[in-house]
């Protein structure tokens, strides 16, 4: 935090950067007198930084975030909230240059759009496990990218995304096409459980069964588009 009369400035943050080269975690909350100059000093001196939390920092922009990306390859967690000058370019850089990123949280940042979110998720997809997106102007496109690239995502929070429609969630859901792709890609699959997959029909299930020849156990629960003929089709394959 920061008091209005004697708040932390770029000079103070520069002193921290030079004095603490082993710094791993940095949280900046409500520090209106800190800008890119201070964050660039952190990036320049603190190459071991793993977690960065930026909240209500009105003067931090893409420049500071790009410096962090270029100099802090060990970054595993990034949280950005209410930073009106941080946008797509900064997130792009993080995605490209921080291969260990596991957790990303972005909230109430008006300049962040599909271009930044999608490039970040597609670049950092191999280890990214936690994704939290709140109050952003992103559309169905970003959700489609999560559905396609988010192989390692275990925790997903989506809130206050006014421009996202049902279509975005369709892409993320399991469909006949994606089920067949799973069968072809995982030829040695032995157990499969489908729960409440409202877009999966008997046709998709039969196509999956034909591809997944090693399947031993199939569990279906509340898959209401699967009919008796679909079940017979599975058994015959």
C-alpha cells in the first residue's frame, strides 16, 4: 500500500531492486507514485522473481511488464488488477518470454482484449494451470483459445465477461468432433467417463469407439443426446 503524502516512489522501488537481488515475490497495491521506471529497475536487478502482483497501479504500463518478461524467466505467477495502462503488448511479452508461467489472473483492465489474452494463453499453454479472467472486454475468441490450448488448466474462473456468449462455452465443451479427436489421439485409452456432455450424440460416441480400440470401460451420465442406437453402435465396435 501507499500513503498519499509519503507514498512509495520509483526511487524507493529502485533501492529495493538494488538491495534485494534475490527477490522472488513482489506485490504492489495502490501505489500511484510508482511507474514503469521503478518496475524496470526490479526487472533489471531481480532476475529470480517468481511472483508479481500488481493492483491499482495507474502509472504502470506495457513498458514495465515487457521489462519483467525480458529479464525474469522464472516468473510462475502474475496477477494484474485495476491497472488501466497495461494491455495486450505486455501480456504478449509475458507469454513469449516466461515459459514457467503457471498462474495468471487479470481483472478490471480496460486495455486488455482478445489479442493479449489469446497470445498469452497459446504461448504459455504447456504449464499454465490456473486462469482467472474478470471484468474484461474479451469475447468468445479468448474462450476458444482456452478450450484449444488449455491442456494443463486445472483451475478456471471466468467472471463479469460482458462480451462472452454461449458460443464461447460451446467451443470449450466436449462435442462429437472433439470426442472423435480424443479417440484418434489417445489410441491406448482404456477408461472414459462422460458426465453431462449435452453436445455429445450417439454419432460422436460411435466415432469415438471406432477410434479407441483399446477401450475397456465407458461410463455415461446425463448425456441426454445419446440414444439406444448409439449405445448399440458403441458395443458393436
